[in-house]
C-alpha cells in the first residue's frame, strides 16, 4: 500500500460526510472523532471510536437513520 492509510481514510470520510468535522488521533490519542453541529449551534452530535473503520460504520448508520 502506498501513502498514509490514516490520511487516506480520513480524506475519504471527510468527502463522504461533509457535514461532520472528522479527526484522527486528536491530541495524540488513538481515537477517531466526528462532530456535527446544527446550523443554529443548539444541537451537537459527537462520535468517538477506536478505529477509522468503526467511525465510518457509525457515521453511515447515523446518516441513514437520523432520528
């Protein structure tokens, strides 16, 4: 595999879920995070996972079933 797999998955997730702020390994932690805020800022959804694959799966389910 060429390139950085973490960066590649991060770019892919950001492209697939543009309404979310997605980070890998914030503060050097081995976590993946995603944050979504409503336009008025009154609602915040935050997802934390151990792997990028887990985060991808959770975001897919969240966006498929938003309620």
